C-alpha cells in the first residue's frame, strides 16, 4: 500500500472511531470540527511550530504517555505513536536522547 493509501485508511479508521463515540449534540459538533481537520490534512494543509529541544522532549514524552493510556486506542493511538516516532527522529545524531525517548514506548522501563 502506498503512503497516500495508508493515510486514507488511517483517516477512515479515525472517522469510524469518532462516529462510534457519538452520543450527544455536542459530540456531533466536535465530530464536525474534527472532520474538517481531517479533510484539511488530506488536502495537504500543515501547521508548523517552533520549540526548543527540551520542550520537544516533553511533547514526545506526553504523547508516549497518551499512547500507553488504556482510554486511547484505535486510530488516535496509531497517529500519536507515529508522530512521536517521527519527532524522535529530529534528535538524530544524539544517540543518548534517542535511546531515552525510545524507552518511553517500552513498559519494561516503567518505574
């Protein structure tokens, strides 16, 4: 499967997960907003942020916590894990930091 096909499949999973959770009018408003965001992303829109290395480390760490949380599953979990792994790549060349961040996905390193 090519990258575009995988992206479309992931977007479809996101929508299925969202629709399964709909129970109120507020949920429908939230789903509409998220649907617009998914469509914008599929159309190639991006957002850029600039952060320092420690802040990036904290963002990745928070994403790793979310990925391991039992209430986060499905497409949301897959998306967070993929983004966290891509962000870890920004530390390429700093093996110590990369190793430390990769341990965040491994339950054996929990305390």
